[in-house]
């Protein structure tokens, strides 16, 4: 996200900050970096399975251990701001072991598709506070 803000004299809009946050998470996952993902998670994180920050980071590490190649295709569906410091984001994510170049490539892969509902909070920067996820259909992301 630093590279985005250093390329321009204009401040990013809150929506652009959220998009950069999602892009950072995508990059960390594709690089299989549970540490980088952990930096995006609030110390107060809680999810639908009652996992905390330490547990969700360990879950990511285990996933990365089992999957050598991780390629993601993301589609942000909605960004709703509760106030200046909280945002509710719905994002669809397709996960595959091969590169997902575009939507045509996505249709030919056996990608797993998920719908994530994220609550982000901003203190100095945006962090993931809560998450819910469930399987989605490929058509949801197209």
C-alpha cells in the first residue's frame, strides 16, 4: 500500500485504501506469506468460527504448506462505510493452483470460489476485525 501512496501527491480515498488493502491480502496469499497476512489482521480479530488472530494466521500457514501454488482472482462486490473508521466489504475470491489471467481462464479452471464478508477497522491503517466466509458459485464472481 505504501507504493500506491508514494506514487501520487493526492491522498487516497477511503475506498481506494480498501481496494489497496484487498490487493495487499491477495499478494500476501499468492506469495504464501502468513506473516504478511498477519500484519493485515487486527489483534482483536474474531470470526464465525471463533478463531483469533493467532489461530487464523496458523490456519493460513497450514494452507500454504499444503498448497505450493496459490493464484487468486478477486472481485470486490460492495464497500459500505459504517463511519470513517469502519467498513463492511463483500469480496468474492476464486482460488486455483494455476494462474488466473482473466475471466475466460477462470471459467476453464477448477477454482474454488468463496464469498467473504469482512469488517475492517482503521486506526492508523485498515485492519481486518471480523470475517465470515462461505462457498460461492463461479457465476457469483463472473
